[in-house]
C-alpha cells in the first residue's frame, strides 16, 4: 500500500519537485508561486497549508508552508522526505539577530541549528546530536549570495520552542538569549533543527535561509514593507540555489 496521501499532504510523489522551499506562512507559499514560479499548480491544500509546484528557470521546484514551530515543520518535512521522495528542503523565513555584527535585512544561512527543544530524544542517542545543514546546499547558497552581493552570515541558528520567554526581571547575564549569544549563535528562529534532524534521519538535504526581521538585543524591527522587500531577496536566493543543485 502507498504511504500517500498522508494525513497532512493530499498529493502524489510526482506532484512535487525534488526541491521544496518552505516558508512558515501558507499565504507566503501562494505569493511565491504567483510571483516567482512559472506554470505553478496547487498540489496541496490540507488544513489550508498551500503547496505549489512550478518552474524557476529550467528547474521544477515546489513551495509549501511548514507552519510555525518545530512540531509543525517536523510533520511536513518528515512526510515530504519519507513518503513523497523529496530530496531537498530549503526553509525560508525570518529570524531575530542576537549578535552585534548581524543587522536588520541581513541574511543568515544556518550551517547548524542548536535548539532548546527535546526533539532529538526520540532518536535515543547516548549523547547530544548536532543538527547540521547539507554542505552541498550550503556551498551553492553561499556562492549565489556572494555573486549577488547580498549581506549574509553563515553560522549557528537557535531553533527555540519559545516565542515568548519568561526572562523578565532577570539580570542580563542570566537571560537566555545572552547565554546563546556567548556561544556564537547568530539568530533565533523556531523550525530549522527539526528540519535538519529529519533530513539526517531520512537521508535528505536541508538548509535554512533566514532574513533578519528583528534585532532582539537592540530592540529593532523591520516594517511590513521592509520585510516584504527583504523576503523577496531571500526567496530569489533560495530559488537560484534550488535551480543549481
């Protein structure tokens, strides 16, 4: 018996390209498909999580939302890797910077994804697992970003289970973000570690490419219009990476 459709994706393996871009927001998937892909077709709409497949240049590429947080990303990336034959997933989304050299609108490419989640406990490892991206995706993405003169950083992301924390009233030295900053983490987001671990477990390739929409330490934020233009640069970077692999 085939393992599709799944509870969350009502499609067939041939409906997807070998590479899937995954923003968090389903409406972002629709926007990307309409603006950047040629001949885009809706291939999934279960629970309103829209997925499309079309062409970027000569490459057949899909884009489908992941939802918010590691549990949601974990579901969709697991099903795409394991049941639909997808080879590569590129997460595209926003992140909050915690290093002084990282600025608003910069792009952070996640070489690794630390986490405060217990996600890895399911693998029953006798130690800690370091979730890493695919080197081939990373190498290609960095080359494209350099060619385009984009402001980018490569390093460690933190995939957190918490959007809101309970550090209020603690001295700065004891606040959670400061602890991660001291270890060189560039920015915070909520999905990449689950994606990287699913890719490792099921033999796929994964990469997270994030636009810095907020600087957490400085209290800086992009406006809605600034987010839109920064997101466009990131989408084009991810699509060109997908086209070249």
